[in-house]
C-alpha cells in the first residue's frame, strides 16, 4: 500500500472510531437505502460483475456499514455508510439480507466516511473526487459552494491565517492531498468543458488528455478529437500535436507557405490531375483534401 493510501486508510479507521460502537446483525435488503452523500456518480459494470461473482462463489466476507435512520411502518430502516457496491451486488444476486455493522453517526461524519472509503478503494474518478471534496468543504467550513474555488485561489495569494488553519485541518481529517496541492493541481478541473468532464468522469480519458482537450474552444473539433481519443484512433501524443497546431493560427510568417504555393495548389486541384496518380497516392490525396475541407468549413 502506498503512503497516500495508508494515510487515507488511517483516516477512514479514525473516523469510524469517532462514531458510536457498532452492533452487528443481518439486515433485510429492502430496509436499506443507498448513501445520499455518495460521491461516486456511477458503478463500473465490469467491476460490479466481478464483485457479484465473488459474492456468489465465496459469500460475504466483510459486513457493510449502516446507520439507522428511523422507523417506518414499524421497522427500522438504514442508510449505507460504506459497502454500497456489495449492497448492489447482493441485490443483483437476489439475496434477501446482508451482514451489517450498524453505527450511529452524523450527516457530516457520514460524508467524510463516504469520501475516504471511496478514495481508499480508488473508486472515484478524479473529477468526482474534486467535486465531492468541494461539496464537503463548503459544508464543513460553512462557505457558499459556488464561491469556494475563488476563495481557495485567493488564499494562495493573500492567505487568511484563520482560514488556512481550517483548511489544513479539513484536508488532514480527509487524508487526501493538502490544500496547497489541491488548489494547484486539482481545482482547475472544475472549469473544463462539459463533454471533457463527462469523459473524465467515466475514465475514458486521463487528466493530462483532459487538460489538452479543455484548451480547445471549438466544440465540433473538440468533440471529434475526443471521440477519436476514446476509440483509440488518436494517440495522446498526436492529440498534443493537434492542440499545439490548433492554438497557433497559421500566418504567412509561420506557416512556411508563400502566396504562390496556394495558387499552385488551387490550379493543380482537379480530378483529371489526381487521376494521373498511383492508386495509393489518389487515396491519400482525397483524404488530405477532405481533411482540409473539414478544417476550412469549421465553425468560427
């Protein structure tokens, strides 16, 4: 286990130790509902199938952690603190009940536990983690969520000693990053285009690729490159080259072309001239022409 994972695991155990002692019981699945503070936005189908297979073959080896949320129709109901994937797997397998450790805990402790459990298990995409940290931070520090990024950026330039202490305590309790590295390396992700964020959330691209795509304001072009990247048609290195070329508009001084070169191209572009080329050259010529037409027709 890496040092960062060990720190997060320690934070999880520490938070569990802060809530009341647990009692153990088998709980009917119909009395359990998912964690309303779950930071993970979706479940990986392949990983879920692996977990279902494990439960089917080996049974449940670790109890899920629940908190009681009150009586309904004469029966106690529960919310999941940790173990939501096992709950969904047990439901998919048709189980009636599941082994659980039941603890009383506050909403705020539950949000901490949900975040730390997911980061310990590396279940969160990087953007889910960032957004959840901001949500939790806004709640703990009692700051407006929509202004929090601006507040954090300001602290790097003009730190407020009292707020800095609160930030340090918050990140220490969560066991992830520190506030300086969070602001410097993670916070900018929230400014990315919606399509880039969605691909990042689904782990179709990595943060470096997302950063490159985020600099492309042309929605059509960005969408095409994103699709090619996800399908494997476009490599990360080629993406970087395309973005670099796109961000540096061609001019007579930096394109390497002369005015007469464009005239030569214009006069030479005819089906008759292309027909004189070898078959492979014809295919390449038409591909280049189509690419050029696509670039010229790109919305401004």
